[in-house]
């Protein structure tokens, strides 16, 4: 410590140059950070999806899901495998540990999939994992300008806009919905084919034989080599219609098929009631959100200038990121302003005020340099939040130093030796207090799961900021004190009324220790009563309100797209009437949030900036009624809040179904829950073609051969492309759905046998209608179901306790079991981990102080300040109406480091006075009077700097008000009690020595 201060005072030019370099380096580093909304945190799961066109759930299960599950279960680190086998789709969810690297696991899954043999018709499985950085950063829509058709818009988007957006550096994917299909579809008429004796194979062969370009070689003509090729490409729909499909005949394709360009949309996008195309921008993990968003906006601006489309920005995450940066600047300015006013009020010296607040910008600039070049964190709400929280703390060390120097200057002549000794007098105290505050963040590394990942950038930021503030206090502050105050020595002021009053209170407290300890104990125990009485709620993450919202409509299985669209438009008309809704985008037939169900519609609602989301939901729900059997819900996407997830397992699916319905009804009737649903699937009907082996064999066919021949009749097959030199369109071949209107139509389909004859389906198989499950759900190969709900009550723990009690009352079928997940797991893990982190933090703080004080009793006295932080922290939480969350628990963890700071400053002065020969009682009273001012200054400065966060000026963030109210309340109560309780406990810990000194004083007084 002395080395730093001595070097600073001897080399003012070097320090000035370092400050300039820090300023330049900090500003440069700030511009080089990737700007994000959240830290890059991957959720411990990977989704695998495989499409098997036309396959029933049972077929998907046996031929796709089970082979995939068998291979993927062997991937290192897989804990659970959940699968769903539905019509044409297999989806598997792999669960991993929170400590696993999802990018690495994603590569292992891809490797495992490469060795799996699936039916030829199965599309390549898609693998995806979810993280905070691979979700869309922009939700946008484009619609045609006046006079531009939807087909023209599709052509413009596909051929110009999409390639341009995909070419932007940092764009990983552009998710599109609502593009008109421009493929060419040949829909065969089964009765017409039967009448003319034409089979599907003949049509397919005719297309393949007459739609190709074959190179033959080269010829030399006029001393030039020219390629020779047979060109049989079909270039237009007219050519396609005239294609001869019967060998040696005149039957054209148009006589047995309907040929059209484009197909009816199976997913519809509407923006503010009008047809549109939705484009959601997903960036790469390493890309800068703000830069990518700005580049995308530039592309849209250029496209709009052409006058063919109009773009609408539903949500731009970069706006939130920029707002977070502005918030930090505002917090810094407010913190500096409050600190300046306080220092000026206490010291009554303008130059001393300037010296102290210099530590704020310097500490932040050093922090930016360290974060940029010694970590891989981005500039996100956690790093920015860490800086906002640190603003009030980084000025503390400088306040203590400059206050001590000013106090000395009021009675001593200024000199470099005085500046150095004044700094060293408090150097040990500020070093110990800063290191103890940093030490409390080490246990954050022990936090498991998403919580630990989220708060590590926060902890790193605060740690770097505090180390920087200590360095500034030991170097820059003494140098500035020498430079700015040698010309104008501060005037000596009489002892303040506050100091005299405090000393009087302290003397009384030291003479009435039992009353003080009992009073403090009663206050501490009383603060615990609201917890056990349930007056303080508990949740995992506090909700953050972004000014947009999702809505979901789910209609009965099998509902037509037209019916879903009609109902969605009716609901949209009600929603958009509300003045708080600025924009509405609907995706009908699928989901923008990951749903693959065709009987759904999802909304993205852009709301005005002053919208209260909870009030909006409360106002809208009574107006949004849906037909029986349908469900509609408004869903916040603010992160945090609570959820319910009950997994039901058993030996028989019917028992699982009964239990699931019971649990669903129980959850639905509980107060504090909303959006209650389960994943039970209603069965659907299907057509089974059962091949008669004997008849099939007589015609040279097997069941496998028959299925391969029948599949093209029922599934669209890609049959090539049509190219006219300007554009290229896919060509699809399928049987017209209208031509298969009955079982007899399927029975009449003709098949070519290997023996050169033709047979109908009924000649070799029985065709009948059967009942099928719409989906088969497995967890680790056993059938299961899940009941889910959103917890609307702020006290998530109360709802979970009530849920546990209600579920225990249900009489479930034999063999059925349930397990609670969702927020219940999150809350229990949070409480366990944070309790462990706090215990370790207290231990580390004690170790640091033992090293600093070189003994154990004085640090023990300091630790007695910790319980009293709980009093104010809980009172602040209750007054603010906030539940205890991971945010507020981080606040309590911070308090362990911050609260002992004041106690260390006090006790370290006591130790100095004892070393000078003072008695323990005199040392306590002198130290109390001397250190009262810096203790109050640092505490109030920290409190004032956090007030903007506590009242919500810091914008929506998971580290905002919960953490701030805890630190403000805890610091207020602990500061007041520390000034009394710590001296009392110190004298008790040195009771024998103190009693001996008091006895000697009494004997000396009697002798005198």
C-alpha cells in the first residue's frame, strides 16, 4: 500500500500519463465490446427433429424415434431423453447437465446422427440447442406496397431481401413465415389415371425422361471447340401440360392431372390484419447485436426506397441494449452527483469533493479494460448492472482517504509526508474492506445452472471495479490531494453536534451492554418473523417487463386452417381495438415461438412503452372468449416469474391420462395460476392398408414393395425443376386429395408389379379406417404426460407449497407417480446454493480479516455487524412489495462484503489507538467519533447511488429493484447498529483486558 502511494507522490507525471492512457484505453475498450441483452448462457438441452412425410405416429415411433433414441442415449452426458412421435414428425429432447458445453454436445449429437440408418423418405434430422444468444434479436414483417401483389412480394423477398439479409456479417439465420409457395404442382387425378390405364410410375418416368439436359461431348467447328448436349428441359407450364405420358399414345399430362404454380399456404402471416411475410433475425453467437441490427435496418431502408415493400419492426433487441447503456450513463451521473453533494455537505470543501469523485470514472474505465482483455464477457445487462451497483461502492475508498487527509490538514501543515501518512492511516482499513467485499463474490462460482452463468459477469464486473477503486484511492487520490490542496488548507471545524451526540450514545451503550445486545437480538429475531409467517414471498427470477407480449390460440385437433384463421382474425380485431396495442402480427398454422402444431395461431403484440403488462392481461382476458374445446392465453416474455411443471408417469397410458386430468383440474382451481394445460393428445382416425401376404406374393410383391409404390400417391414427391433461364421453380408430383374421397378410391389405385402386370390395391390388401394416437410421448422409453401452468402470484414459493399440499390430497390410480419441476426445482436449488454461498462468503471474509488484523477476536467483532443487515434487507423487501428472488439474494450476498466495510474502518482505527497506548474504552470512543463521518458518508453515498435502481429508473433488468432495496435497507440498518453493537461486542471480546484497564483507571482516579 505504502509503495503505491509513495510512487504516486514521487512520480506525478507518470501517474498523469497513466490516467490519460486509462481514459483512452477505457473508451477504446467500451467501443470494442459486443453489445448484448443477456450473457451467453446455453440451456442444458438439445432438440432433434426428423420429418417422415405421411407416416403415422406408430410408424414414426418404430422407424424414426426409437432408432434415434437408441443412438442418442449413448451421447456422453445425456441425463434424460424425451420424445414425441406424431404424424410425420419425430421430436426428441436431450437433457444435459448445467455445466456441460452445449456447443460441444451439439457436435457430439451431430456425430451420433451421422451413423444412423433411417428410411430413405425421412428428411435429414435437424439439431438445435437454445441459448440467450441464438434466439431472434429482431421480429420484423414486410408487406407489399400499394399496387404490388403478394406473389411479387414473395419473389422480391426470396430473390433479393433474403439473400441480402443472409449475407450480413453476423446473421446466422432468417426465420421466414408467410412466403407464397411458387413451386409447380402436378396433382394427378386417380379416376382419370385408372380410366386411361396410366400408373404413377409411368408419369414419373415420363417427367424424368423428358426434363433433363445431357452433355454428349465436344465438336470442333471453325477452329473452336463447342459443347454438344441434348436439351430436353421443360421450361414452362404449357410445355408440362403437353407432355406425353402414355407409351406410344397421345395422352397428355393435362388430361390426367391438374397443373398449377403455387400451393395454398399452410402457414399464414398477418400484420395488423393484412397479409405479410414475417422475418425474424437470428445472429451468430459471437456477433454484436447492435451492429447486426443496424445493418438489418439499413437493408430495410434501402429496400423501402425502391417502393415495392413496407417493413415494420415489431421488436428490436438492440433498442433494449442501447437503453441499458444509457441507463448506466444515467446511473453513473446520478451516483457521482449524490456522492458530490454528500462529500461537499460533510467536508465543506469543493476541491476535496472533486478529488473523491474522480474515482468513479477512473474505476469504471479500468473495469472496462479488464473485462475486455481478461475475460470473454459482453456488454450486457449483467455487466452494466454490475457497474451500476458498483457506482456507489467505488467512491467509498476515496471518501475514506480524502476525509482522513482533510481531517489531518485541518490541524497540521500540508506536506507529502502528511499526505502519505494520512493515506496509510486508513490504507489497511480500505484494503481489508475492499478485499472482503470482493471475497464474497467468489462463492458465486459455486452456483449451479443458469443462475450461476447469469451472475458470473456481474460478479466479475463488481470485483474489477472494487479493485480499481482501491488502486485509485491509494495512488490518484493522494496525488490530487497534494496537487489541489497545498495552496488552500481546509479550515478547522469544531466537533459536530452529530459526533458529540454519537459519543454520548456510545458511552451509554458501553455501560449498558446487556440492554444493547437484548435490543439488537429482539430486532434481529423480529425481522425473521415475516419469513416464517409467509409475509415475504419467494420466487426464482423477478419478472422483467419488455413492452411486447405473445398470445396463443389452440383449437381442436383437425380444425381447418380457414377456421383457425377466421377465429384468429376475430380475436385480433378485439385485441387491436385496445389503444395500448401498437402492432399485431399473427402466425396461423404454426408458431413463432417453436410450436409445430397446425391447429394453433400465435400473436406477437407490440405494446406502448407505458403499458402495465399484468393490467393489460387482466383487462383483455374477459373480452377474449373462444369456442368450446379451444384455448387462448396471453403470455409475457419478460423472463422470470414462476411456472409449474408436473410430470406424470405410470405403467398404463389410461391411468396416466386419468391422473393427468385430475392434476390439471387441481392446478386450474388453484389461485395464482394461469395458462394451465397438459400435453395429453386426443386420438385421430387414420386409414390402414393391411397387405395380404399370400395375394401380394402371388403378384410378385412384398409388403415393403407395396408401401414404396403407394407412398407417392399420398405424399408430395419432388420430381425436378422447371427453369426458363430467368428463374427456377421446384416441381412436385402428387395425387390430388380430391380424387381420393373414399376408401374405394384408395382400393382402386393401380400398381405395377415386377411381373409386368397391373393390380389394384384391393387385389393385394385390405383398406379400412382405424383409430390412431395423434402423438406418442415417451420419457426414457416410458410413456408420460406433463401438466404445465404459469404462476401469476409474485410469491412463487407459496403457490408451490399450496400445489404440493393439494396434490397430496388426490387419489391417483395405482402405479401412477408424479414429480414436481418448474419453479419448485428452481427455488429449492436457488435457496440451497445461495445459503451455501453465503456461508462460504462469511468464512472467506473472516479469513481475509484475520490476515489483515493478524488476530481472530477483532474480526469476530466485525462479523457481528452482519446479522443486522438482514433486518433492513427484509424490511426493504417488504416495503417495496418485492418477493425474495435470486436478485435479492445476490443483494444479501453483497451486503456481507459491504456491511463489514464500515465495521472494518471503525475497528481498524480502534486497533491503531490501542497500539498508541489508549485503553480499549477510550480507543472505542475516539475511533467512533473519528470514523463516524467517513462511515456515514460511504453508506449514504452507496444508498443514494442505488436509489434510481430501487425505484425503477434503471429500466427492466433481473438485477434491478430486488437487489437495490435489499442493499439499501440492509446498509441503512447495519450502519446504524454497527456504530453501537460492534464497539459493544469488541469490548466484550476483550472483556478481561478492558475490565483490568477500567479498574486501573478507577484506582488511579481514587488515588488522585
